[in-house]
C-alpha cells in the first residue's frame, strides 16, 4: 500500500509504501476509489494538540468510498467487488481511520465490517466519500437531533461543505428553508437549488419564524445571532468549530426558552440515508475532484480557504 502519512506536527506529509494489511476477523480491505479532504486533516497537520488524539505516524484520510478487495473471517453481508462507503469510526474499537489507524489517503484501507455501507450504483464514489463525513455530519444534527420534518421552518448558517448538504437535504425533505452566509457565492448556490429565503445576515432569518437553526459556521457571533434569530422556544444546534468560544446573550436564551445543543458526527445509518438523498437526483453539493498525488496541495488550498464545497481525491 502507498499513502500520505503524517509523522509530526508542521512537517509535510510523507508518501510511504507499506505491505498491504491482511484483514482479520470482522475486517475488510477496501480498494480506495475516492477520499474526501477535510479541515480536520489541516488541523492535524498544524495543531500540536492533535498529537494526543491520534496515533502518529498514521496515513490520514477519514472520508472514504471504494470497492471491497479482501474479506476476513467472520464477515457477512459483503463480498469482494461490492461498492461501499466507510463510516470513519469503528464503534467496536473506538478507532477512527485516518487518526488512530491508517486511513483513506492511500490505495487501500483496512476497516471493520460494521463501518461499511453499501454504495448504490447510481451514487458516484465521489458522492459516496463526501457523504461519509460532510453528509453524515450535516444529516445527523438536522434530522436526528433537530427533528426536521416536512413543513418545518429550518435555518442553516454557513452554506459550505456541510451546510450545502444540510440545506439541500432539508429542501428535498420539504422543509421551509432559510439560509445565511456572508459569501455571495454561497448565497448564489443556495438560490440555484431553489431556496428563496437567502440572507447575508443571520438575524434576518428572524422574520421567517424559524423553529430550528443549525450553525455550521460556529464563529461565536454566528451562534449568538442564531439564538437571536430563532423563534421563542426554538432549538439551535451548533456543529461548526470556526472558534471554540462564544459570547452569547444568556438573557435571550433564558427568557425566550431557547435550547442550545452541540453535535459531533453521526452513524453508518445516517450515511446510508444520505445516499438515499443522492439517489433522488436532487442533491447537488459542490464537489471538486483532485488526484491522490495532489493531496498535500489540496490540504494547502483548504487551509487558505480556496476550496468551495468539498474537495475529493479520486482514483481511476
């Protein structure tokens, strides 16, 4: 196997060659066809705090879709040649690919069978990989935590990699969707998929009487403004980690009975549900392809804010 390995903070990724891992009981070897590039990987590269959370040296990459190459003992439900997506976290071991074990910035990736999700034939590997993180991490707070349903007035803050998924799925589900983003390009994307209530300022969503707001930006002021914009008795869910501190109006929170919750990640079933949304043909998040040999350059582009939507490394 060959992959991009993180050795230490603030050192370039190293292209390493290792023997292909052999799947043990309950494990499957995946031939990686697509791997999403994520801001989390940028953090691992440059923030020393990540070194206590990962098992370096480690091949990065936690957004993965591909084809089953080998199957270990005690594996059922999958066979060689199956198209699959991979949930980042192995719930049995508590280990995440691309963090505590080698990940998807490689030609192969060893995972637990419980991490696998069948990838429908009409969903591309690029879409399949993006759904394993961006899709899952937007679906879960919106539908599982927020309880979004048809007709519900929903606000989305930040129409980037995650927010595009959330806004698109909320629209398909029949929600009454409002979005806010400071980027004119992001607002234009939202109008392009049919969202009519599009704002630059979060507080403008107050006129729409939104009962649920999901903050995919998380820059402190965005959470404060979400609390101000949501209806009395409403729910604000914080997903974005633009800043890890916020100053909010606790008086507004208390007097208007606002609920503020955080959410991180989701489940394999969430990913399967996102694949269902792709199968409608109405899901159009911005996915930009790059090649595996350009993963380091792609992560640099992410760090510089030069990527719209999700950047996906693909193999033939």
